C-alpha cells in the first residue's frame, strides 16, 4: 500500500462506523435538548417522558438526514417520503426501547435523579435501541433493492449520436 492511502472499511463495517458517527451527532442533540428541558421546573410528573419525546423527535430528524446522505447514501431511495416514513417507524421502535428503560427506571425503580434518568435512557436505552435501529435501517429502510427504487447518485453522461 502506498503512503497517503488509507485502507477502506468494507460494507457492513463501514456502515457501522458511519452509523455510529451520525448517531453520535444525534445523541448530542438528544442529550442536550433532554437536559435543557429537564431544567425547566414543570409541575407535571410526566415531564421527563415529555422531554425525552421532544429530544428524540429532534434527534430522529438529524439522524435521518445523516444516514440518508452519508451512511446509506448508495442505498437511498428515489421515494424519499416513503423512506422517511419507514425511517421514522424504525426510529420510533428503537426510541421506544430507550423510553421503556427510562420509564422502568424512573417510575418502577424510583430512580429519579437527573443522573439516573440520563443513565437509564442515554446509556442503557441508547445501546439497546441503537442495535434495533441499525438492524431496521440496514435491512428494511435502506435495504438492497433493484435499481428502479434507488435514487440515482451517479452522474450520467450523454453521448451525441455520430453522423
């Protein structure tokens, strides 16, 4: 291998690395918004769940854009609306795992500090939910399909007919 050339990660490994990077950006959005909302003194018992739903919704948008334009760029569909709906469904299922962890921790186990809420949803829930989301994105939302359903990402050239 010549100097200056880096080895390329192949297929699944490259997707996992890109997925993790995009997810990291989404995580920053999710955690920041979640904690900012927790600072607001709401007199509602369900406030941590409401804050998590709002922060998760924003993170889903960030993650769809990143995964569509980078992680699964060569597999994205021409029908972006359908892809977005499937991505949302897969994201909500994965996010449900995180919300379930928060709900069990906060309401069943009575671990109610900000640290407890963050560990349950942004560590335990994140790891479990990420595995679910990656599988759904790779094998459903951005699954290999025939060329007719994929968005053209290659530049095509036209050749003038010869006289």
